[in-house]
C-alpha cells in the first residue's frame, strides 16, 4: 500500500482541519453539559439521532442516493460505527461525567501518537526521523498536561493522576485511532460523505440498543435549553460537519498526518472550558500545550 502524499496538504484543507479541531474542542463543553444531565448512552444516542438525520440528507443531496454496499463495505463501515461512534462516545461521555471538560480534552493530544504507531505497525507507514521526533515531543507535552506538571510523582503513584475518568478517555483515544485507520481502507471504495453516513448509522444502531432501556427513566420536561442546544451542536457541528472534513483530510494526506491536527483540540477545549464553564487554566496546561504544538509543527514541517 502506498504512503500518504504529504504535498497534498493545501491551505484550504489545513484550515478545514483546524476548524475540525475547534469544533471538536467545543464538543467537550457540550458533552460535559449532557454528561451531567443524562445517562451516557442517552447522551450519545441524542447526538447521533441528530447526526444521522442530517447526514442522510447531506449525503443524498451530494451523492444523489445512498449506494448499496457489498459485504466488505458493510463490515468495514460497521467497524467504523463500532469504534469511532459506539466505543468512542461511551468512553467520551463516561469521562466527561467524571473529569472536567478542559482536562478531558487534553487527552486528545495522545491520539496522533497512537494513530502513528498503529499505522506503522499495521500499514508499515514510514514517517521519517523528524516526524517521529515530533511525535515524541507531542507525547511529552501531553504527559505534562495529563500529570498536571508533576511527572515524577505521577509515575510513582499513577492512581493520583489517572482515575476511571482518565482511563475512559484513554479508551476513547484508542477507539478514535482505530476509527482513523479503518477509514483509510473504507475510503478506497467510498466517498467521505458516504463513509461518514454509513459509519454513523451503524454507530447509532449500536447505541440504540443500550439507550432503549433508559428512555423510561428520563423526565424530558425537566431538561433545559442547554441540554437541547448541546445535543444539536454535537450532532450538527461536532459530528456532521467535522466528520466530513476529517475524512477529506484522511483521503488527501493519510490518517497519521490528519490525526496530528487533533493536537489542537486540547487548546480549543481548554479555552472554551475556561470561557464557557469557568474551569481553571493551570500552568501545566499552557506549558504542555505549547510543547504539543511544537511537536505538531515538527511533524507537519515539509
């Protein structure tokens, strides 16, 4: 399999991927609101109920109709739905129910590292020495923010920095890395919008199984405007628009380089959580975030 063509990173594509990071940074704010108001399966169900409707409309408008998939395509899009929709969102909302939005978003810095390592193991993708150095730098920056700047104490007492919420967010990172790599195979035969639509429809079906049992326990009349606004934002902007642009990046430059832009998600997540939720910004967040940005620049430098 041929490697990604890094020269295809146009300014417009780079802008789209930065906007994807901003949209996903906002999902931690909306997700925090939902995680404190709804069971995690209901929160994820609401997000992809909106996303499924909108994506089908967009797909039909752009492609004319949804094509019938062959057996391999059915299997691969189901794998997309299981990893990037079902598993990711169970871990995502589970983490946000236990950990502040800003801190949770910082774990996204680990996504490019996990994706690149898995790509090297599975696809034999060669990133070169400089890009591997960038990945190591980004990893160090992520460790600074995850451990709140206390690297030594955190390694001697890992339970002090990593609780159930943190481990659930690590599960989300690995789920998204798997989703990104599976996307490469899917995009060999399907367009980004069709792949996104079928993946989300599969994920929505998986989420529905768990959500059905919890509908009767929700007093829908007590939910305020923030909950409904968060559901719409997560479905329309954090899913539909962001997923399509993310897929375009994977199709143009490959999964590893596209995933590098997720290093910007923590910056947006911390900024939005401070301005909208009043969460504190720690020095370790700033320092670690800057180190992660340096790693991003090393990986993306031509």
